[in-house]
């Protein structure tokens, strides 16, 4: 079945929250820039009645079907309906579970939403999120020694969203802004435990983001140095000099997504921990 030009329907069917499906599906659709998916997310599908509603919507808006259902009766009915309609249907977890079974020689538990169990890892992430929210933008600077990672950088270098992303991975992350004319606190320079990472971007990119930010806030600034390219270039240069002086690693976020920046930080953190353990 040929999809209409410009878009296609994408049905994501899960017996849990659907987060796994959404992540995989968006990673795949990002490779196809000429067509856009019309996402239909169907979470918490655990009964035949709930599946009935999904199948009705699939008939109304046929397209690609991806699922992470574990109940065999639901899977058989879904796949049978897709064959009947001539639609592509794929289990995202199926091939991975088969691989694990072949290697481990043990059956899976077929427990729905097993990755969301309230275990020690879950509470570690919640603890990290609480810490990060309390230590955003230079707050509570006196107990930064508890952080796993400290991000520093001038305004609009993605410090806060990167911190939150890392916290969601269980990494206690604080961030401190570098403000023109305001020296960095000596307490930060004396830190031993956290990995301190400098984030920077090109002046052009920072100016663009700052201008958009001011427009969205409908804010007026008498001091145009905040969006003056020359002034911003000096801010970036000063942040670079600071990090070089302290031997703190630098990450250029100009062309990086938050996820890519966080991955780079995690790689640095892993390398540091391996070095300390050896």
C-alpha cells in the first residue's frame, strides 16, 4: 500500500507507556526527511477490548505498525489483522528477546513494563533529578561537591536541558553560568569530586538563540551586549580560557542535540571513573 505523498501513518502499540517504541520510531523516521509520520500512540493496550479500538483506528488510518506487546493472544490477533489489511507489522522487542533467549538459554518473564520497576536504579534517578533541579543555574553552590557532573558555560549553551537529561540517566548534575564581569566562585575551582565540563558554542549560534529567547519573552534590554556578536565572542573566549587553565574538558554544542551533548559528557564521566578505579 503506497502512502500519500508527504506523510504516512505510524501506529505505535504498547502494553506499557510506549516510551521504547516512540524512541525507536523517531530514530528511524529521522532518516526520512521527505515524509513525515502521523503518529498514533496506543499505550497500555492489555485487553482484547483495548486492542479492538486500536484495530479500528488502524483500519481508518492504515500505515506502518510497530508494537511491544508481550501477551501472545494480543500479538496473534494484531498480526492476523495486519496480514488481512496488507500492512507491515513488526515487534520491536521480539528480535531482541529471541537473541537473549538464544544466548542465555532462559525464557523471559513476559512482565509488562518491567523496565519501570520501582527498584534502586529508579530511586537513584529520582534522587538525581531532585538534586539537579535544586542546583540549576548556580543555586546552592556550597554543596556542589556532591554532584557527579558540573556543567559550566555562558548563557544559552544548553546547560539546563543537558543537566536534566543527565539526571534522568541517574547522574547528579549541577550547572553554573559564566556571567561577564562576574568571576567564577572559588568554591567551584576547588571542587574535587564532580567532573567539570565546559559547554561552548559559536558566537553566531549563541546570538541567534539569545535573540529568539528575547523575542519569545518580549523582553527589552537596554544593554545590547547580551546579543552583540563581539561581546558574545569575548564571553566564549573567556570561558574557553577558564577551562583550559583548569584542564576542564570542553564540548562544543553548536551542532549537537541535547542527547549528543549528554552522550559526550557520559563518555567523559565513564573514562574518568575507569581512570580513578585503575
